[in-house]
């Protein structure tokens, strides 16, 4: 994961002119995606300088910051249907291009100098598992939003990342890898989310792995852009070109140009940032003219608690082997902002079987302790403040097959906002 922090960031984001909360006339009531409450709703863009953010400037302390609550009961699956619909943030609806999300300050800016050359739109990033979709999306945004591991199918949610420049705004949907065999209800719901990302898109990137034998992308297109009324401009991005010889790159490019339906093909190395600017230029050539959907200093609409859960999930993937990470769901149960002390974050890790819980906890709780410490340190780096993290492990049998639970966990195209 650290490799990405150190890698070159290709997107330079404009410096906010004012700290967001000090802007004049910036009411929050009409900003449905900028939420208040336990977690500040969205992340402020931090200007991307190499290695500047998430630099692991550890907050040295000898205190114990994690509390491990290991509950022994095995819970049957249950879904709290009393959840208020209004506390969910829809990920499947594309907002109207009506600048409703901009505050008064930004509206004034727009009225003052409407930019007829400004482009904006949605970009779906599709591909099979492990081809480097998240790595590319992170590079383009200039900040790590999606977790990256060497294991397939780590991305489960559609991650919305915003990449802005003075005269453009690209809204990227990093999607879960397209899979053929849908083993669980979770897999089918993830694929529904892939489709709705493509439905919203002004253009589509289909990533393939340059190291693999070339193969048609019909399956990905089938899953992603099937049933679309009109053809969306499609770019085939041949990623991981750093892993193969230049001669091979040319041969594979030729194959993809000949045998796939993509409009164009670009070779890149998302990991090292090579070719990423070409991809951005291609997107810009396809996006329609229009104003920004979001304020320019915001890089995601997901609430902080969403990223906290993702960081913990990444640590699970890094620490545990085989099937265990896939059986884990991480929920932030409570997130309390405490201006005068550490933020309090209470997290539950849900597994399917007691045997998985035993592995997760480890002998005398050591494995869970080490997971919680690693997660807390990265969460602190990400939030730029100290936190108190409480981790609890629960068993909910077959949660991956339970539609109600899956919706509650955010796989129905909505995430819990408060
Ligand atoms: N050598 C090399 N490795 C890369 C490149 N891009 C991504 N990777 C590695 O490929 C692995 C998978 O990358 P991800 O970005 O998580 O892939 P993904 O397509 O989002 O994966 P899913 O979550 O399975 O959908 C990680 O180990 C990355 O470091 C690249 O350009 N070159």
C-alpha cells in the first residue's frame, strides 16, 4: 500500500481559497452530499505533492488506543428495517447538472465568470478483478481513496472520486472487478452497482492487465454497458505495461485495436503514473461542456466513516490469508467527533463463522490487536488527527447471502450517511 503513497501523483488540485468552513455564505442545508454530524461528510482535497499525504508521520504515543471487545455470542442474521431511508446517501443517482451542490460562494463565482470551456462528467472505471482499477483511479485523483492490495476483488463498493482542474471536473467511479461466477448475493449486488456506474457515465474506461494473454472485453462490456440506449465512448486501458517488454506492448496494442470494440487503446502503468495523463486527455476529449458538479476542493462525497471502514478492510486483506478477508464486513457503528480529545470510532467486523472469528482474533487476541494498531495508525494519517478505535468481532451466519443485511451494509447502491 505504501508504494502508492510514494508514487508520483499526476493530478494537481487547486488550492482552496478559504478553508471550507470559513467561506462566506456557505449554508449546508442545500448540500445533500455534504453531510454534517459525527463525521464530516466529505474529504477536503489535500494538494497532491509526492508523498505529502499519508506519509506515516506517526503520532508517537505509548498509550493504548484500541479496545478489543471480543463478544462470544453467535448472532443470527437480522436486518433492522426501521432504518430511516433519509439517512442513506444514494450512489446510483447522477445529480442533475444544475449546480445544486455548489454553495453560494461557488454560485457567485460561476455567475461572475461563467466558463463556456469548462467540462465535466462521469467516468466509469471497469475491468476484471486485480487489473489495477483502484490504482489508476487513485493516481488520477492524486489521493488514495480506494484500497489497493494484491488480492482480487478487494473493491466491493463503487467508490466515487472527484478529479478537478481549473477547467474540468471528472467524477470517477472505481467499481468492483467484473466476475463471471457469482457465488454469493453479495457478488450479484456488486455487479448491479457496476452496471449503474456505467449507466451514469459519460465515458467508460475498461482496464486490462498487460501481463495476461489478450482477451476480448465483451464480458466486461456485457456486465457494464449492456442495455445502454446509446453507445458510450469507451477507452481500453492496457495497464501494467511496466511488467512487459516494449515489443510485446506494441503487439498487444495491435491485438486490442483489432479485436475489441473499444474506440481507442492506451497503454499505461498506473502504479508508476506512466500514461495516466494520456488517459486524462482522452477523457477530457469526451466529456461534455458544463459546470462542475461538486466544489473543486472536494475529492469524494463518501463520508469519513466509509474510508475508515475501507482502511480496516485493507488491513484485513494484508494481514490474513485465504478466504478470511472475503468473509469480513467492516461496519463503523459509531463515530464521535470530539474537538477536545481523540475522535471515538467504534467498529464491528462481521464474519460468517465462529472459526473465522477465532482466526481474526488470534491467540490471546494478538492478531486482532495488531490489526487494530495498523488500522488506527493509517486512520490517523488519513484523518490527520488522533483517534480511539474500538474493534469488535461478530458472527452473522451467511451475511453474504442476506439481501437485507447487504443493503444495510451499503451494497444496494446506497451508503449510510450519518
Ligand atoms: N506492476 C504494476 N502493478 C500494478 C499496476 N497497477 C496496479 N498494480 C498492482 O495490481 C494489484 C491490484 O491493483 P488494484 O488497483 O487493487 O486492482 P483492482 O482492479 O482495483 O482490483 P479489484 O479490487 O480486484 O477490482 C496491486 O497489487 C497493485 O499494486 C501497474 O501499473 N504496474
